[in-house]
C-alpha cells in the first residue's frame, strides 16, 4: 500500500477513501467493507486490485502483478488478520 497507494498521494491521510497509510489501512479496509473473509474472491479490495472493478488499482498501472493479487487473496482467506 505504501508504495502503490499512499506514495502517489491518493490513499493517504486526507486523500481518497480509504486511508491506506500504515497506521490506518487495516481499520479503514474493514470500515469501508472492502474485506469479505467469508467470500474472499468477492472482497472489494481484491476486485479493485485484479481490475474486476474499474478503474483498476493502483491507478496508472498497466497490469497488477499476479503475486500481489495472490498474496492479497491468501491474506483475506486466512482471516485478514492485522499482523
């Protein structure tokens, strides 16, 4: 998130919702209902990162690396713990 989402100035404190700064990302993702641990593939976060929701995130990326998408999906499947 730091490299692709907050460094661009989009999802930092005072920027676009959700605030994905290190201190706030976990709570913000759940506050915005972007994580569905019961149906990980339907999680809004995963859908944005895989380009299933438009515009694909992060903005300006030609394509998102599949390893990031797989790690995100694995994290959600494991219960999206704040660790």
